[in-house]
C-alpha cells in the first residue's frame, strides 16, 4: 500500500496527456478525484500502518529502495497529502490563462508521488534517489512558460540542486562506510568503533551533506535559485516555497541529523556551532531582503528563505524541544506560506499586477483574497492566536532551554525577523486597504483600471478560506498537534543525552 500511495499520482500524471478528455472538466474530475483518493490512502497508512516496511528493490550489500511509515514520515506525508488536493483545485482555475495545461498537470501530479517517496523513504539511499528525482520533475514546472527568464531560472535551479546533491551523496557514502547501513534509526547509525580518530572528518562531511540538502532548504549562500523560481506559475511556486521542494530539503536535513549521523555525534561540536551561525545569518538575511524587494512573489520567496532557517535552527539545537519546535514550524509555515502565495497568485491572475506599489486600493475590489492574505501575514509575524505564534514560541522556548550563547543569539534573530516580517507583510496589507491620496486620485481620474477586477472563482477562494481556518485553528487549538510532534521529536532523539 505504501508503494501504491507513491505510484498512483505518478501514473495519474503520466496519463493526463495520453487520455482523450473531451472536456477540460473531465480532466479536472480525473485528477482531483485521484489526488483526493491518494490523500485518503496516505492518511490510512499514517493511522493504521505505522512501522510497516516495503522493500521495492535490493542492490549490493544492504542498499535498497525501501519505504517505511514512522512518526517522522507521518508528519511530512500528512502535510503533503492535506495540502495537495487544495493546491490542485486552485491550479485548475489559475491555469485557465496558461498554455500546455496537460504537460503542466503531468509534472505537477507526478511531483506529489515523488515527494511522498521522500517522506516514506526508510533509508538514506531511497531518500536520496527520490530527492534527485524531485529536481528532475520540478525543473519543467519552473520553466513552464518557456520565457527567457523562466529558462534561466530553471537552469539555475537545476545547477544548484545537482551541486547540492553531490555533497549530499558524499554524506551517504560516509554514513554507509562508518555506520554499516543506510537505514534510518533514531539516534543515528554511526559506529564509534569504526570512527576511531576520524571524528573531525565525519563532522566535515556532515556539514557538507547538511549544506547539500540545504540547497533546497535555501540556506545561505545557496538560496539564489529560490527567488528566481518565482517566474513559474503560482501553483508551482506555492508548492516550491511551502511544501514540496523546500520542505523536502528541511526534512532531509532532519533525517540526516537525527536518523543517520545522530544528534549525540554533532552536539557541542564545531560543526553544530558553524551551521548555527549560517542558519542565523540566513534568518536575518532573508527577511532583510524581503523588506527591500518590491515584486510580490519574490518578496514572499525571501520570506521563505528566512522561515526555512527557523526550522533548521530548531533542528540544530539538538534537543527534543528544539526538534519539536522545528516540526511545528515545518507544518504551520507550510499552511501560512501556501495561503499567502495563493493570495498573491490570485491577484496576479485577476489583475496582471506583480509589484507591491500596484496594489493600492485592491483590498476593496478583492476583499476575500486580501482578507485571507491579512490573516496569513499576521500569522507569519507571530501574532498570538494564530499558528505562527505557536511555532515561534516553541522555537524561542527551546533556545532559552538550551542556554548556549548561539541559542540566545537565535532568540534575538527571531525577534528581529518578526519585526521585519511585520514591515514587509503589512506594507502589502496597508497598500491594499489604505491607499494614499495620490493613488486614489489616479484611480478617480482613470476608473477603467478597476474594470473586471474582483475576487476569483470558488476554486481559488475555497483553498484560501480553508487555509485561513487551519491558521486560526492551529493558533487556538494546537495542543494535540504539538503533543504529537513532541512525541515524534523525542523518538528522533533516542540515544541523546
């Protein structure tokens, strides 16, 4: 059944350009139905098939392509399967103005299955293979419009991802040699007897593998591809920035740190301190660039760069509470960011406006879209009562509990980031609902610029409203979610002091 959950969306995507759909709505029913059914299958696996393993193929020695359902895979697979049906529904409406729809939905649906392959991978070898495959199936999505800018962006994305994968592969080799297996095990697999005096070499390899997987997680200085990828259609960029690609990078780092090398091996070493400095710099860098950026989607892209390093900061604290904070932000940020990206995409779809200064007064013409955007903006800022506050609080609490100088510096970075987030997100909200007099005079002189501007159809609005409900619900009733994530984090830290 695990293999079925991975293959169904991949096969469905491949069939899209081959099946003779008489009407577009038939394709929509086919895709949406299969995506929903597959998401239900994933949740069945999460709820009733924990600790089951399926081996697809064996290579030399202990290397294999195998899949497993544990607490960590349940978190990531559950997140993917919950968001993908809504993203697909949104894409149906958005792509009405785009060409080559069938090719788009081919790769868009296949990406669902590939991302589930990463989530359910039971060892580093399997995860690495699907991680590479994710790059290959998302490159066509980035270059979908085939403009010069899209082609250049896809080349940069491909080069960065393949380069990062080379460093990640080095980590795979060393884990197998000094651990004897590529399997994911809580506490790590490294054998002290094999390591001997090679601790520093292995720590260097860990840093290289961390940064290799960190390319998709947009860690400085390997994040230039992410803002450029914003040229892709919004359903793509939303999943790139919220779920599929960037979260796969963060998820891979979690697996590498806690299930391959082990938190005990990295904790209190120069490698931990070096990587903490890098992610703290990335937090401040990302939100600083977001304040300066005027293009809507690129502004949100820099916001993603900053927030992804929130997750990595929690991971690098090497404590159960830090890990719980990282997982909380991994889940909650996905919902907040996909909501904000879909709002931006709705504006661009309805008005063809792409820059912040072009949004003056649009809040009154598109009240539902900008109302949802406002909620996501407040949540990303960390306003109490919304999901973002819960995850940021957990990360700050974990940092204070850790008690190290870099952990305290991390709290400072979180506060600076919260301030800058308020600036770059609320600027959009204020322009939309409270335009200045000069803009209003321009609108009064040329009312034609308002013609045809209104909220999109229900296929776009429904996902936005559902995400807002999730944001508010998680902000007010997060106890059961955080309890589960804490349990998963404690399991990942087995063997830790």
